C-alpha cells in the first residue's frame, strides 16, 4: 500500500493555473519541495493556498500547468498520489459522533493496515489523547481536535503530508502543541507542505518559505535568504519586553509541556 | 483501488450506521410524523371515509409507509450534507480508498435506517388493529417494493446532500414527497376527487405503489398496478442515480 519515496523533489508544481469562473485564483504557480523538508506556503486569505493544496490532493483539477507529488502526476496518476499523501487542516476533518479512538481506527482500516485498534491506541498515547480516547469528538476542545486530525494524518506513514492552515482558530497553547506535532512529523523524514497566514508560524517551522500573492509565488527561499532580500538589519538597543503571548503562557502556566515552556522562555530556533 | 471497494464500503458504512444508532432521535423523528398521521386518520377522519369492507387502518397503512420513507430520506440528505460541510468527505476523497464507497455507505445506511423506521411504524399499526393474512411471498413482495422505493428516494436525496448550500436546503426537498400521498389513493378513494385532481392522483407514482401494497396485504390480485409501480420506482431510481452521479463527479472534480 505504501508508496515508496522517490529521488527528486517530493512536490513539483509548474505553471499551475486555476480560475473559478472569471476570477483567476492561481495564475502560474511554480515551486519545488525537497523530500523531508517543511515548506510553508504563506499568504493572506484568498491568496490561493487552499486551491493549491486541493489540486495537489487530487480534489480539484487545474486549468493549466502540471503538478506532481512523490513523482506522480496529479492529473494522470491520482490514485498513486492519494497513496502518497495525507491531508489535514482547514479542509480535512474528524468525525464528531465517533470517539477519538474510533476515528483513528477507521482511518487505519481504510488504509488497510493490520490491527487498527493497536494503531489507534498508540497514536492516542503519542498525542496525549489516551484519556479522551473513548469520548465522542464533539466533546473535544479545538486543540484536541486538531491534534486528533494530525494524528489521523500520520496513519499509514505517507511520505507527503499537507497541512492546510493547521493552527487557524487555535489558542496559543494549542498552537504550540500543533507546532510540536509538525516538528515531530518532519523529524521522521516526512515532507510537509504547510499553508499559513501566520508569519511567525512559517518562521518557527519551515525550512523554506514561499509567499503566494495574487495567484503567483513572489518570493521563495529560506528564512535567511528572505532576510537578505530586504534592508539589512539595523542594530538597535531596545529593552526586551515580553510579548502578550509570552505573558499569557507564563500566567496560565504551560509547564506541563516541556517544549512549550522552552518556546515561551524565548528558546526559538 | 476497486479491489478494496467492499472492505472500504463496509468500514465507511459502519461509521455512518453509528451516526444512526447514536442519534436514535432521528429514527424516532422519522417515525413520529407518519404515526401521528396514522392516529389522526384512523381515530379522527377515518370514521367519515368510506373504504368499503376494508378496515381503515388496513386501507391507509401503505400510504403511511411511503410517508415514513419520504421523511426518512431527508436524514440521508442531512447526513451526507454534514459530511461534505465538515470536510470529512474531502478527507476520505483524498485517501487511497475506493472513492465511491463514501456514497455507497450513505446509501446502505439510508436503507437500514428506513427499515428500522418502517418496522417501528408497522408495529404501531399492528397495535392499532392492522391485520393481514398475506403469505410469505406477498410480504416479500411488499418488502421488495418498499426497498426499491427507498433506494430510488435515497439516490434522489444524494443530490441535495451533495449540492445543497444550507442544512435547510438539504432537507427541504423531502417535504413535497411527504405530502404526495395526500393527493393519491393513500387516504381516500380517488373517485371522490374532482376531475383534474383525480387525474393527477391516479397518474402519480404513489397511487400505483399504494394500490399494489394494499392488494398484496389484502391477498387480492395486484393487476397492472404492480407494473406501473415498478416502472415508476425503477424509472425514478435511474434518473436520480444519473443526476446524483453527475453531482458527485462535480464534487470530486
């Protein structure tokens, strides 16, 4: 079932175009994503991030251009593409009426894996959802849902994972939980395409960042490269005030997550 | 991927069936309108309606059963609409599964949910004095026609389920279907109706289906009604299926 990873880019997008009626959403998008890296597609609302992801996930057909995932063309080899990917975030979802465990076991069954129950239990543990595992998802908080959502994407070890605005609408604490999950994912060699409108999220997670604006990629590079494009940094001496986010997290005491506190005390990478 | 069609459809059907068993209220709601109608017609209006030698509850049960199905399939549309809306439909479509299994799971679930409601309504009818001396083959024929009618209306429900833009829209298509039995032979003999109404009542699908089921329960010959009924059901099924698949293809691009 599992599609092996290939040499060359994990995702290749060339001249991608898409219009909804007369409104052109993508007007020639090009980018490559290297295997095992985290690539952030940054853009404001309506920039075409979700449209790009939906085309790559074989949910939408492009008007022009080509796109391939894990070496398979999305238009001509959609079944192979679906074997290579997992989609989560804005347009992926969890079943509210089932329990967290049942959601995970269902995905494991649909990926034709042995012992779906054991896979579910293992992921519940890894995502600190064991206690809530038997409860209906409708009782979960936003952060728990998103964690479950990401856990569902890990089943089957897809070489490529799409995360469409994975932290939209989450509180700061839940956002850090999701960030940690994404880092763990990339740590295992998975290629991650992340869309976001939060600049700090791209800065925190991504190896490469591309800015999608008015249907085109206007900038594409590492954070260091992006920084060089703009006026050089000036050295100023400013008293370091904690951000409101840091205050918030310190006050509510995020000590239960060691990584989270690491971030709040300024240990950004 | 078609090799997994059966496995995937079973897994997805298990999921949608849990939606039904965990919201028993939808089955009760499906059954409650037909049961209320049955109580009202049998105990309030029934005495004034001349149905000859047939007891009124026996007379109107077939129409009530069709009404049960018509109200049941609005939940089919609702369940499918919720899947599309929540994004779980897209999650399944982006997975390496037999994609049409998602739709078939909803269809099978619709058949099961409607069967439960039909049994419930039938139980109430028995308490109210419905009796039939029909043999096994007649009962099977009744079950077959009801199943075919449910299947046809289920595929009809798939269309708004996939393409509606609001919950209300997804369920609203069922209302005319629920009221169709009123302008048919379901509750009163059509001969008492004025010309144009009578013409409509005698040429719409409910009348032929109701007459067939009534004849089967009463152990009378079904005549040509059964062929008209089957033609309506199969015709509706084919048309609904074609449009549902067109809506599905638009959805999955």
